[in-house]
C-alpha cells in the first residue's frame, strides 16, 4: 500500500510505500514551534520506502546541525527531515498524511513541556524527555 503526504499548498508531495516502522508523538519545544501545534507526530520510514516525490524544497538546519529539515519552497510546510548522522531513516510529518489512515503513535516523548491539558491516550508509553534507545 502507499500513502501520500503533501504540504499545505499541494506543490510538495511524497509517496510512502508500506507502513512506517515507527510513529512517535513529541511535545518538545522545537516540535511545538516547528508545527505550530501542541505536539508533532513523526512517521519514521526507510529512505527506500519513498516511491515518488515532487515539488521544490528549501532546507533548514537547527543550530546544532544534527538534522536537515525539508520545507515546501512555496508554502513553507515542513514535510520531512533527515538526521545527518543516519542515512537509513527519514522522518515525515504525520499531520501531512491527511485522510491516509496512519498507524497510531507508539509513544509520546518530551511530555515535560506539553500543555497540561494535552491528553495522552491511555496505555501509550510516555517519556518526560527523549525515549530510551
Ligand atoms: Zn507547499
Ligand atoms: Zn520534538
């Protein structure tokens, strides 16, 4: 099966083949600011699962330089990111898979900085900061 992620304006699109190997929610301050939401959802997949891609991107790096974020050159939506030290992982913005029936997140991390009224589904493992490896 395939799922398509797209940016706000629709120029940037990416087709994911098969299921992600992990889905994670994160309420860290970076994810809140990056998404404009109260937490981010990252869909982790392998680069070879990207079946198609269209649209022009701009890249952005945080000051620690550990991850390269790819945004739509037109509307600025951050559709995916790649850790610079790992070439076998791509992180995709869960919110960009509208209506694509993604698997539910398997954990929530950085709950120490989430708004206290953001509910975590019962039974979902939560971590105050990064999850243990
Ligand atoms: Zn766009
Ligand atoms: Zn985060």
